[in-house]
C-alpha cells in the first residue's frame, strides 16, 4: 500500500473516501471499518460488514491522524466505518489554537 501525499482511497465496506495529507514514516495498512482501503479508481461498490469495533464513522472535512506513524488523512466523503492504521484506531486531529491578540 503506497500512501503518498494526495493519493485517494476508498473504504471496501462503506461509502468513506479519503485523501492522504501526510504519509506514514513506517510501512503499514490503512483500514476503514476493519478492512483495508482500496484505491479510488477500483471498480465496485462497498461490500462486506463493518467491524463493530471500527464503526464510529468518518466525517467529511475532518483530518485523522495516527501519532505513532505520523500518518494524516482527510475525510473526502463520509462513511460509517472508522479509520485505523495497522489495527490502531486513528483520532480526529484537533484545531490549532489561534494566537492571542491585544
């Protein structure tokens, strides 16, 4: 799985679509709903069941990160499955605080 910046992926088990913002610093597998994601240009509709442990959903416009590997992805289309990298759940990236003004 070549997770290059700008590469697009889709879930194999739900409607989620993703864009890689920052690649991981280690090799691994990006997953959505408990199944490995597939390239956006692969034909076919999502099939299979979402793993109940990975059913929190993907929100459009939110960035998801895996702190251990540095992987950062952007939700391009919402879906019912949640994201994981090598089996470890990814978290929503928090907003940076704005600088104080006088």
